């Protein structure tokens, strides 16, 4: 079979000869029209961290970002070493403090 292939000229193809449409990259603005109370994920409902899937406990407490997403404190600190945005919504990470935390978590 290898000998037969040497006898035939294999045509070279390029994008123009194939008439393949070029793929365009589209970018869309990121908008968030939801309030933190409207944001609901399976992880929030199950009371587990969405990054490690372990339950929140006193030894590894949860922290609420201003976007409304909840993570283990240790998990989000590890994430912050690589990025400054929320792993779910890509908003800049801001943390809620004091009474705001208890209002958001309830």
C-alpha cells in the first residue's frame, strides 16, 4: 500500500481551496443584572463550597464575596494567588464585612 501512495500525487489543501468559512471571535460585554439574592447555585443550596465540594465547617468557614458567591475562606485565598476575580462571574473580588455577611448568608 505504501508503494501505491508514492505513485499518486496528493493534492495540497489550504483554507481558500477548501472554501471553509473563517471563524470569527465574538466578544460580549459582561453584564450582571442580578442581585446577590437572585444568584442561586446548586452549591449554595447544598451548603458546600463550589470549588472543593466540601461542607462549610467552623474549622474552614465560608466567606461571601460582594457578588454573592460563597466559598471556603481557604479555597478563595488559594484562588486569589492566581486571580483577582470571582471564579464564577469574573467580577473583581470584594468581600462583605460585619452585618452584611449575616444578611447575605441568611
